[in-house]
C-alpha cells in the first residue's frame, strides 16, 4: 500500500496562509514519532524554494558541516569555510532575493546534544532572520523537549514563534480513505491496534484480515512493526528528563524499568 496523504488539509492550509505573508515566519511543528510530521512538511515544500535539513545525533559541529553543504548546493557555490552557524545563516540571508523555507527536521536531536542550541537560534531569529522574507520551521519528535526548549516561557526561543502545530494521529473517520475495502467493523479493529499513526497504517492491508496483518507485520520477526514497541521505549527512555528520573530510583527499580 502506498501511504496516502490524508486528513492534513487544515494544517497545510494554515502553513500556506502564513507562507503568503511577506514577512518572517517561525513555526514549530512537533508530535510523537511516526505521526507524519515530515510528510506534512514535504507536501508543503513541493512548489516552494526551500532548504530541507534533517538533523542527526552526531552533534552540532557535524550538523553545521552538513547544513553548509545544503547552502552550497542551493547557491551552486563552494562550501564556505566558517563553522559558526550564525555566520552560515548570515551568508545565506545576504544572498537571497526571494521567499525561502528553511526546515530543520528532528531539531530535538540538536537540542539533545547541545544545551546552547536554543540560545543560538534565538540570536539567529532576532538578529538575522527577523524582518526577512524567510519561513523557518523547526520540527521535532521529542514532545517534552520541543515544548521545553522551543515553546516554554523559560526557553530562549519563547515569544519568537509566529505559529506552531502539534500534529495528532489520523482521526478514525478518515480510515475509510486509507482502507476503502474495509467495512466499519474491520476499521474499528484496525484502529484499536494501530491508533491513527500513518506509519503503522501503511503496514496493514485492507485485502487481508486483521489477524493476517497482525501475524505478518507485528508477530513475524521480518514484519515492519515487529520491534516497534521496543524501539519506541528505547527512544523515549533516552530523553534527558526521563534519564534523570531513572537515576533517582533505586538500582533494582532502574533495572526493571530499563
């Protein structure tokens, strides 16, 4: 099954309306893993000048190196020498004469590795991007981290955003669009197992029974969702606030939880 882009019209229209404004826009898009944030962003970018950057966990220096290459590709110029991300943004801003969308996907990876990132982007927004015809999007899957470091009143970025979207799972009423061959009873079964997570919906087929889908995708070691629960637990337990909580527990309870 090819994943359909369903039930995101409201979010797309919101982004499009803000894009049409001729001023600086700074959006925070966040939500749980697999909920479709990247798909939403890429649909928004389809007909627009953009720099899409997917952050990784290699740290600030390595990510700046990769971001510089994106800038160089955009202008078809050699990579600039500086490793200062503020200077990289300054270099970019001085050369653009059109509306550009800049996306930092998985921004929470940068926050996780570098406590100064929020402050750095505060300076970038205030001194380099404010007043420019640029649409900046910071996207992340760690809800607690994005809320505390990008949206909270204690964050250096507080008051800078012009909009935010917390992406939620697909609502049940749209399941008929994903699974046109299903009767409502079967969609209820699918919903009970998969919730409305697009990545999970992609794995199930309406041409097979619910038990066949479970066997092939969840119980079979080769299935697309076989280790999903373990993966999600490992990812969530890496978040700093949870690690700190675990460190305060007695050793025996730590072992049980991990």
